C-alpha cells in the first residue's frame, strides 16, 4: 500500500510539473481589509510615522482605491455585515449574517 501511494503521488507531482504555469491576465485584485479599520486609520498612520507629506508603502502601489464599508443602517461596520458586503458586493444591514439576493 505504501508503494502504491508513493507511486500515485509521484505521478501526480510529475504531471503537474510538466504543465505550463498559468499566465497572469491582469484583471485580478488583492483586497485588504483589516476588521474595524477605515481610510482615517491609514491617514493617521501615515501622519504619525511619516508626517503629513509622507507616504506609506500602500501609497506607492500603482493602483489603489479606498473602500467605503458603511452599511444600510449605520456608518460604522460590523464584522458579520462586513463579511456579507465583501462576499456579495452589496450593502448589508448591521445585523446581517447573510443575504438573499434575487436574480
């Protein structure tokens, strides 16, 4: 049995190595959202560490945008409603733990 598993794993490994690596398409995104932060947190970090005219490494990214995470019924986000917003791309209510999206 150990020899069979070893043989199977080596054949899977060798076939995956033989395939060409996927080429980037340029239409992806990396989304960073530490829970409970907003654009004001990045601003105060920039000012405290680098001064009002300084730059964070985030500021040096070639393309970046701010995220507005307010909800339908309040300005501050919640972890659960924030997860719904991130997963569905729509605003959620503060007490939401899911969403019923109609097609």
